[in-house]
C-alpha cells in the first residue's frame, strides 16, 4: 500500500491531496468510476461494506472473492490495470450479527475479515463499535479497541498465510450516525472532539500492543471521525471548517495518520477541497453515486415516454415503485410521514433506498427495455436539454455522445469529478 502511504505523507506535509473511496457495488457506478480513473490517470479505491459483501453473500449475493472478480472483469473491460486498483473492506466487524452474542458475532467477524483479506482486499476498516445482544447498549473505547485488535491479528495471520507477506493498511473508528445517511431527520450533529479522537486512537494503540501488533501500528493510516458532515432524506449538513479545526490540529500529532470522512455525499465542491486540506484525506461516497444513477435513469425514462408508444415503454419508474411497495424491507423503517411524504422519499430521497432494488429481476428487465428502446431512437437535442441539461451541453460541444449508456456514466461521473478535483487538484485550483 505504498501509494496510499505516500499520499498520506504528502497530505501531512501540507499538500492538498487525498483519495476518493467509491462505496458501491452497482456495475454502472463501478464502470463510471473505472473509466474516469483511467481517463484521469488516478488510482481507484473501491470499497465493499460488510452488509453488501460477506462470507455468506451479503445483500448483493457476493462474497469478497466474487466482488473482487466483478471489479477485475470491469477493469479489464475498461482497460484499467489492476495495479491501479485498491480494494477495501468497510465497517468490517461483528456489526452484521448484532442480534447474536458477542462471542458468536466475533466468530463470524473473524471469518469475515479472513475472507476479505484472502480475496486480496488490502485496506481494512476495523469497526467493532456496535453492541451485540449481550453487550451494554454503548461499548467503551477499550472494548471496541480490544475487539478490533483481535480482528487485526486474524487479518495479519491470513495475509501471511495466503501471500507470504503483509502490506495491509487499517482504518479504525466509526462515524455517528450510522453509515449510509441518518435514519431519521437531522436535528443536530456533534463534531467529534479532539479529546475523544485522541482517546480512541490511544485505546487502539494499547490494544494492538497487547496483541503483539506494536509493529503494525504504523500501518494504521486513518481514524474515522465525525467532521460535521451528514445527510438525511431531504437535507445536507454542510462542512464548517471552524467546527473541525481542533480535529485538524490534533491529527498532526500522528505523522502516519489522516482522517477518513464518511457520509460526504452531497457536499459542495468547496467543502471537499476544505476537507482534504484539513486532513480528511480519505473521502467516502456511496449513495450520491446511485442517486446520480437514478437521476439519469428517471430522466431517460421521461425521454422514452415522449418517443416510444406507451405499450412498448419500459415503465421503469412504475416497476420500481411497485417493487418497493411489495418489498418494503429496505425503506419502510427509514421513511416517515404521510403517504405522499413516503412516496416522494422512495423516489427521490438523498438516502437513496432505491439502490437496493436495482438487482431485482423485473427492475433489471425494465432497465434493459429502457436502454433497448432508446438505442433504437435518436434522442432529440431539445429533449436532452430538458431532462439532462449538463449532458446536453457536453453533446453540443462534442465531448459526449448521446447514447443512453454514455449519458448514464457521465451523470455518475459528474459526482466523482467533484471528488477528483478536490483530491487531485490542478495547480490553478489550489486554495
């Protein structure tokens, strides 16, 4: 993980550099990220979360090895060298098994860590922050750290047994609220205090030492904290540098470490630049990417309805809505309010619970029908301007073709470009 280590060193020396962590399993999102990384010549960090991918398949149906192969196949198709890819595992720990006892959940977590490492994932987020069934409601830093160190032992052993050497890098800590956006409407958001961050770090360092991992501590490259960024269904809490200045100063005490910022989706381009400058050098994004994907597909469905007879239309939006109503498990506990409030949230929420429904067979079939219909039509420029105005401008300037696949990828890449400009700025962009 020499590349990330060098990036962190540069960031700590005052350069405004960072790296984007793409947290999505959707093939179109991954293709968009790969093609943009190739075009810009950047290393691409892709992470799978423990609820997406685990030893049993997660909600995607993929094990870590399956996810790796999906990424590699897409990379080969996009002409991206595998050396330009970094695979990470996010929130790896007992969190998937909170309903079990701590001993049972940790046994599953050990297997989870081992399968990720054996599959070639090299950036490992150790997250043991959530209580199990026989735990107190809130865990102490010491307990969290002890469990994380226990999992690090498994990771190190697995890596040496599988590959003969070990260059794993670790991230510790967790953000508040839970990943993927706040579950309820935001009222206030507390920034992690420097004291709390320092305590978490020292508790983990002590636990690593007790487990005989003192020499591994230099490969703990980042701490997850809450810098004051979050989103719920309709609102975004924007980064305010003044509130996080204590954190920015505190991390300077740890030469090999930066912060990893979760839930940075929907921040402004200026906020991304400020976050990177303030040593939040790893910026994670997920829902904003599938949100952009949904925007593109809904826009294309609107174009389709103007061009194709009703009987032949994909009815993508109707199919999605019906599927979500019949299978409410992924959104019902998240969206509150009147029936109309919940309808709007299902279709448009920042938390983008739609992302869980794209693999459903009838939704996928509707998507395929949509693309097939539009591939047979030449999208009129006025319609493109109406529904995809950013892409319209690029088509007019000869930068983009108006085929549906290219339009979708570009919409997702619009999000990724904000991150890229902050993490890999050109000289004239420096603040």
